[in-house]
């Protein structure tokens, strides 16, 4: 795998215009006091799906070929990544299947389903064929 170039990053930024929210940097005096340094936190929890993972999911899914889109997407995730993939797939008009551990928070499972994904709960150590 090659490292992304500056052009790749600029292309991704363009694809994400109007998709990923521009989130603020917030100063944390509490953590800064504990560390003795200024600390800023990026509020990516304000993204539509609750995390920065919407960026990678959307960027990847929108670059799929027509043949790949026709097959849909599959991922395994206990939470935020699954939600991001489910949302991005819905926006692209393709199917998404998310394998989720049975122990995953139901709020995360329900969110992925709410975005239109097929969610398959998997027991620890189980295999699906």
C-alpha cells in the first residue's frame, strides 16, 4: 500500500465538502492543567454519525467502481465504523452488511440498522459461511 499524496488528500477533502462537518477545536484547561501543556480536543463527536470515521467510509465508498457498488460493502464493527459505513452506503445507494459482536451496544446496532444496513450479530468465535 502506498502513502497518500497531497493530491489524494485534496481530492478527499473535495469529496467530503458538504458531507463531513467542520468541527471545532476546543481547549481543555482541565487536561492542560494535568499535563502542564495546552491541550485542544477535536469535537468529531459532532459528526453526523458521531465520529471521524464518516470521512474514511464516505471517501472509500464513493470511489468504488460500478461493479464493486453492485456487490455492496461488508465490514465488521462494534460501533462507529459500522455506522459510518452504513450511512455512506445508504448515501451511495448501495447495500451494506455489518457484522457486529453480540456484545456491541444496542444503540450502535440500531443506528447502523437505521441507516439501512443489514446487521448480523455474531457470537464470539463464531464463523459464518
